């Protein structure tokens, strides 16, 4: 993905939910967008892919940055494999590039930040995926400046 101007989506793939964040057209600030259910019961990511495709079209998104949750040794575990499979489904449903970025510990950091702000329990689970997506996208943006 080039460093051209335009909105990008940050994606945090969880087992149950997908957190989505978006940046401004200048690529300065990532903000939370929504949490999309994964539809794991039927094994299909199609509803989540369809919703992300709607967001891409609605906001003229030029690229997607998907967090790759590698382990601390930098190896792919089951979570990274699940993220790669989701990315394959996503790329097939989108007309914009999907790129991976290392996302070790983003969910942990996001959960700590939310706890620090007094957001706990069920309310935290509802937004932690979005907060992790913000961390993923903001890290990617900052690395390109």
C-alpha cells in the first residue's frame, strides 16, 4: 500500500468480533468506527466482510490495515492464522489493498487504557476491539510519518 492520501480502515480480528477504526484523509489520527460480529456460528465471515466492504465504499477508503497477532517470538499462532484467513476473505470482497501490520499486545494495551478510564466488564468488551483497531491503525500511520 502506498503512502498516498486517503482514508484507511484499521481492523482487529477477534474470535467473536472485528474491531474497525478509520483515519482521516491525511492519515494523521485513527478513531473508532464500530464492532462487527464475526458470525462464527456458521463458520462464515461473509456478513463481517460485507459490512467492512460497505464501510470502504461509504467512506472512500483507499486501503485496509489488518493487525496480525503474532506471538512474542514473532511467530504465527492460531490467532494469526485466523487473521490471515479473514484477510483472504476480506481481500476477495474488496477492491482496495489489504495489508498486515504487527499487532502484538494491542488488545492488552487497549483494555488497560479502557480500564484506566473506568470502562469495565461488558461495556469494555463492546469497545475493546474498536480500541485495539485504533491502536493498530495509529501505529501503522505513525510508522509511515
